[in-house]
């Protein structure tokens, strides 16, 4: 216990005091090295040659200490000693030996036997290097004995895994007890004192080592490979976590020892298709670009990717002051880190419902491309506040489109949602109405536009990009599930059979940019979302990967239960991406073009006026009734799926949502 207290005090000393102790220790050790070199060579501890030149035992250490300082021995932390520090010891002792060689040449072989120099170098390496490794080993033993650590297995015995193990050996939290690796050539070997085992031995490790954690250390592996590994670990009673992805490590935003929960992309994601750089840059590079809703999940990621594509100017348009502050601060940090970036960044507060504000911003900054991501998207909240959802999602899109048309914006891209397809909620209906407005505007003839709108300042290309849920967005199920798991459950799911499409935020933003570049006017682009995911399966996997078991009728003694709370107002069991089967491909494998019917411009304007009147009168039931007349498939509780009204010679007639169907996609250049 006394040695424990003494070592604790040494560990807790401030850095200058530790360096002073190292200097004194090295001086004494180098004095011993001089004596040992003579003693081993001559076989006499106090030979006449040593006693005649005793001052060497003071002079050589005094010369060696500045050398050791210059090579960095006193800047390194001994408890984290690695290859760099070993090389510093070799350089320092070698330089000290060269000084000894100089003294040998000055004094002659009669004073200093020649082989004494070799012995001096070897003993110097042994004592100076060995003393440091001894302190490092003592520190690790101290940590292991007096600071109980959680045993962990590291999946991946490559460079990242070895570096992670080295970091963990010097911490008070985790103790690596095994590497797991599929490389049969490594199985059975020992790396930094840790054995490499086959992943098939994990159940035995869990039993014998009381293992509760597995850390994934494969940052450069493909997403498909990481997903396969995660799936293989799902049924094991261990908490699976990972180190950051290679991009974060290279970019300096994360360190190898940063341990976090398994990325949801490793559970559901797929390896993204290499983006088309020509499409990415077409509407952005050296252009003035504006993003509405810039502080939201998709809007913020659009801004990050746009910054990397070197626009001349990026305008952040956002009504939330905190969201605007955070995204502006983040982007300015990215620009500061990139010395070659020459982007003018402008933060503008405002609502998309205010057309005059939008026009002023677009005109003042000569906006070329608008990505319209501003929307209210949380289904229950919009369901409870339908008129606000209508104002922001539908009228906000309309006002932004008119502002773009009035100021000569060349490209206007609406970020839409799969909830717009045969919606059962107001949010989806308002997003589909936003699509209908842009489709009608893009397809209207000159006379119809002249009867309703002032002349346009140039030709604006309107398009829409529709996709499903994005992983880890604000309000998504994944952060909620993780929070519920940390609290001990239950994990709440609306329905046992509910499914959703998922895509990563970066992939969705990249495809939005590429799809918008393909547009020639009025297209509804649909992103390939892959296969839908059962939310119950997602909840179950997150529970298991957190090291817990699911409590259900098959396992009544499990840790965390899944509780079904019923569908919320306006929610569907299944989401769709298309109104029908009429969908054509594009030259991008992840982007399709929907061919969907929509209302003609005059009929659309008539419905818009009615909606505006209902909204101003705060008549939500009337507004919802008009929405059912505009949006095909919009079904309210207790009602039937609607058909859209179009104008005929005999007055309004209920027919399927119909009037104009876009032509097949034209070739892009």
C-alpha cells in the first residue's frame, strides 16, 4: 500500500517535476553506464584506468542530458512510450556515444580501451531505454491492480487495432484481452502482449474473460464489410462500439482512441455509389448558391458538401437563430481549415413565407441555384398544427419559387419526401402540394402564367427530389432508441409491422445535388432507397449491439423490452416513393424519374386561392378538405382516399389527380 501511495503521488506530479526527476535519473544512469563500460571491459570495478579518469563519469552524463533533451526524450510521456520514443532513445544514446568516441580520440587507447565504446553504447541503450519501459510497465501494472478496467476485445488486428490497443493499455477504463481477426495468418500470434483470436472464439472469451465489450477497429473497411461484422456480433451478449471512420481520422475531427456507439450506417447503410463529379459541380462551382432551411439535418449537410465544391458564394437562409448560428460557425471552421477555400459565406435570417425577403436576398447576392430544404417535417406536430404546416411547407415553397422566378434564379430544387406519396397526414399532403405547385408552374404555358404572375426575369428550372428517412436526422428514431436504451428501456415502437426507407444524410445530400443538376424542368426525381426496414428489427438490433438482451415472451428475463404504443396520428405502416409504377431511369444508377399526373396551372391556382382564404380564416377543417381535393390519395381519419379536382367544361369534376404527364427524361449533357 505504501508503494501504491508513492506511485500515485509520482503519477499526480506536474509535468516540470516529472521532467526534473527524469533528468536526475538519467544523469545517475549515465554515470553508471560509464563505470559499467570500464568494469565489464577490464573485469575490475575500480580499475586504475577508471579511477584515473573518474571525471568521465560526470562529464559524459553532463553532455548527454542536453543531447537527450534535443532528441525529445523529455517531451515524451513515458507511460505512452512507443516506437517514436524508442527511436529517440537510440538517437540520443548514439549521439552520446559519438561524444565518447571524441574523448577516446583525444585521450588515446592507453586511457580508454577501444571496446569500452561498444559496451558504453549497449549499456546506455539498456539502461536509458529499459528504465523507461520499466516505468511504463509499472504504470500499467498499477492501473491494472488499483484501477479495475473493463475487459475488451478489439475486432481488427491491423494498424488501427494495434494503435487502439496501445492507447487502451495506458488508460484506466479498458483492458484489451484479445484481438479478433479473420486473417488466419494472424490467429495465434501475440501483438503488444495481446493474443489474436478467431471471431469464432468470442463465446469462449465472453465466458472466460467476462468480456462485455467489443471495439471495432476497421476504419478503412467498406460499409458492407462493417455491416457483415456487426451482424455477426448481434446475437452475442456484448456491447459493440467502434472507432471513427477513416475520413474523420484523416480530417483531424476524430482520434483513433475515440470510442463511440456503432454508426447506424454500419447497421443499415450501404456502400455509396461514387458520385458524378460533373453533376456535383454543374450548378455549384463558382456559382452563387442558396440553401433554405440551412440549419436542418439535410440543409446543413447540403451546405457542407456545397462548401467543398467551391461555390463563389453560399447563402444560408434559416428562420431559427440557434440553428443558423451553429451551421454558420461550423462552416466558417471548415473554411478556415481549408487554405484554398475562397467562398463568401452569408447567413440570412428569414422565413420562406416572406417572398419580399426572399427576393431581396436572391437579388442582392445574384443567386444562381436554390436548394429548398426548409420544411416542417415532424408528422405529429404538423398534424396538430395543420395551418402552420400548410403555410411553411406549401406556401413557403410557392413563395420561394416565385422569388426565384422573379430574380432570375436558374435552378430551383425542392427537397421532398416519400410521405408525399398517397399521404395519410397533413405533413405529407403539404409536401405533395408543394410538388404539385412546382410541377404546374414548370408546365404552364406563357398565357396562363401571364394571367396570374408578373413577367419572369429569365428561365428558372424547377425540379423536385423525393426520398425517405435519413439516418440520425433530428427527431429520427435512432437517437430516441439510444436514449431509451441508456435509460434502461422500454424502447417504444409504434407498430410491430411498421417499415421505413432509410438513407444516410451525406448520401441523400449528394444525390439531391446530382439530381438537381439533371433537371430540365418539372421533373420529380426519386432516390433509390434500397429495401425498407422494419422498425422493430432496428430496435432489436440496437438493443443487442448495446450489450443487452430483448425482453419478450420468448425471453422473459431479458434486459430491455420493446413496447408498441400504436401509430401516431397521420402515420402509415408503409411508405411509398411513387404514386404509380410509371418510373423511368436516368443515367445515374441511384436516381430515377417519376412520371406522375398533376393539376394544370389554372386549376392549381384556384385551389391555392381557396387554401389561402382558409388559412387566413384559421379554418383548418376547410383547408384539409381542399387538400383532399388537390392531393390524390390523401385520406383523413374516417374518410376515403381522395381524388383530385380538375376544371372541365361542365365545372369541377372529381377524377384521379390528372392533367399533365411529363415527357420521359431527356439526355443530359
